[in-house]
């Protein structure tokens, strides 16, 4: 990966809707080689997809919670727990961690009442859960803006 590829990645992370013409102009290429590079980055799995960034409030999910969960340390139980998370759309990110806690979730729901219902009906009912700790997000200080792509 050279500096032009990195420039392409930076530009697409800032605006994934750039036309190939505009992208090519910004990175100093003509459109055809620019498109070849983008396609190659996609084929190589460097670019994994494109998404719209949605305002949580506009879709009724402005109440966000970080949840640390302890799960019984057993392979089958952990696998069942992780499979169960896939069926909960309110869990928008999930990470298995080394050490304690064993898992960290980011959850987006409408309000405290919706989170309480989720906590009671789904989170504590997941396979192997031994502890659930919730941290309500007061304010998002820095939005996810993509990965640094410096060499």
C-alpha cells in the first residue's frame, strides 16, 4: 500500500459518497487508475464496506449505554452468549475482552425504560451471564471517524 492508497482511504473515510471523478481529483490521479485502486482495495478486504452515519436521535435511539458483562469462562457458554448477542439489535457493538470484564457492549435504545426492559428481558437472560454493569453515556465527546491510515 502506497501513499496514494492511503490518500484514497482517508478521503473515503471522510466521505464515502465521493464520486470517482472527485476522488481521483483529490488524490492526484485520473479516474481510471483511481477506480482500479479502489476496486483493488475492496477486493483485498482493506475497504470492507460503505455506510451511512445516522443521527441516533432521528431514529429514537439517543440513549446509549456501555455495558460490561462477565460470562462464565467456558468455551461452549461463551459461544452461546456471543451467538445470543447477534439476535439483539439494540446491541450495536460488542467486544470480547482479555481479563475482566469479559465483554463490553455498546447499546442504543430510546430511553431508560427501554434499557431497563432490555436489561431484564435479554441481557441477564443470555447464556452464562454472571454480572452486568451499566454505564450511561452522558455525552459523546469524539465520534468514530475512521482509522488513521498513516504509513
